[in-house]
């Protein structure tokens, strides 16, 4: 379900569905998109006399390897650092054997550090502003009881309380309700919805006509281009509402399940790496298969396939419902059927979807769960655990 276009003798980009979902492009020869196309290798051809340009993939392979390594190293570092910070906080709060002698001092140290950290994070100022925020928040909340779910929740409420006076209290109270609902969500859903929000922002950018040329350059992966970063940015890019809606619905359904097994940092590294790997497989397939058109593409289906496969491995007997099928199937059987369909369609090369990207995403999910976790994540986190 990647978006691809072909250019025919009528000088018109026609609708062609590929790796992620279809991208409808009706830019004519006089449009800005033609200018974008001319900046690349100029694939002038009649659809019936198509001469495929040479597609290189060495730079894209190097980018993928570097990106995967950097993603896991960064996320592994953040995971271990957060774990050690929490352990230190618990040690200061509850103490070890040392608390028998100076437990009260540890509590005082923790309280002073927390207050100062809050003050710096909220205001970059000291004392009086912090006290003012507490007073304003108390006035906004009134006698209503509030459950504070986390320090981040408390900080969000304090930030709302110090918004400028010209903002009505009614609006501030609505923001407080939104913050309460947000922080009441499990962390797995918060992470998922943040990814959805990024995709939504990119989708809205596509709807601004003045940004079309920019989006075509930076959020659409063109195999003929020398750009490598679009392997990633195209995986957050959707141009049609049904394309965006379908992918985000699938992400919201399956990502929280994987996040119930993986910590947030590991999931982010896994998701981003799988997105790039799926795009790379599609790119290489375009380079090596002569009958495959070298057309631009975009969408999140490759990453979603990796999440779907991981879900089927972690919870193989879970039931899922597929479109147009009125009864539930075991997810593992459903995934085998979907991947098998992609494999057949990739072999016969008769489909409007980019099945190579789907297969690349599925392979990424399978390989990571069975091998990548122990080879990458476990070794990286153990290294940082020793050195931090």
C-alpha cells in the first residue's frame, strides 16, 4: 500500500496504488509537481514504451543500517537512564540499609530536588511563580477532587494554571479536563496516539496546496532520487483521508498490544526501524525487478505489518476481524493468510499494491521478535546498564 504514479503520453499522473495505499495525483504538465519531477532523473516515457532508469540502493542500505543502529542505541540509552533515575528516586524515598542512619536526610534531599526540578521545568524561575501556580490551580479546581496520575500530569495542570489572564477560566478548565483524560490513559495508548498525531499533522500538511511541492520532495519516497531520509518520512505520510484513517485505525488497534510487552523506548526503535526497513525492501525490489515501475510512494503499511506480525507472535490465539469477513479469526492464521497473499501477488506482479513493502515489514517484525530483541535491545541495554 505505497503510493506510486505513472506518467503517460497525456502528461498526467494517474492513480496507481502500491506499497501503502493509493495516492491520487492529478497534477498536469504545467503544475508545480512537474517541476519536482524535473529535479530528479526526468523519467519521460510513454507508459507503453517505458524505459526504466537505473535505480541505485547502496546509499539507502547504508542509511537504513545507520538509522537502525542509532535508533536502538538512543532508545536503549533513554530506557536505561530512565530506569536508573527511578531507582535512584526510590532509593532516596525508601532508602536501603543507609536509611537506618540517615533516612530523614534522604527524604529532605528528594523533596528539595523535586521542588527545584518542577520549578525549573515549568517556569525556568524560582519560588514565587511556583507558589502562584499552585494558588491559581487551586482556584480553578475549586472543591473538585483530582487524581494526579503522574508528575507529568501535575506539571501539565500547573502549566495550564499560569496561562495568560486573557484566556477565560472556562477554557482553562476544559484544558484541565483534557489533561485529566489524557494522563488517565495507559502509557501504551499515549504512545500510540502520539504516533497517530504525527501522522495527522503530516496529513494536514498535504492539504495545504502551497506545501504540495515541499511534501512531494520530503515526504514521498522516489526510488530515482538520491534521498535516503524519505525512507522514514514517507512512512508517516498519507494524502487521502481513507488511507490515513485505515492505517491509523490499524495502528491504534495493534500497537497498544505490542506496547504491553515491549517498553515504550524499545517499541519506538522497533517501529521506526521497521518502517525504514520496509521502505528499503520496496526500494531494492524496484531496483532489481525489471518489470517494476520506478514510482514514488508513501504510507505506514510496512511498519503496521511489523506491528501486526509481532502481535500475532505475542498473542497467537487472539481473535481479529477482517474487512468483509463476518467472523473472527485467530490472529496468527489471519497473518499467515495475509502474508501468503502478499507473497503470491508479489510473484505474479499483477497487483496495485506494493507487496514487497508489506513483506519487508512482516519480515522485520518476525526477525526482531525472534532475534533482534536479544541481539540488539538486550545487548545495548546491558551495555548502558554497566556504563551509566
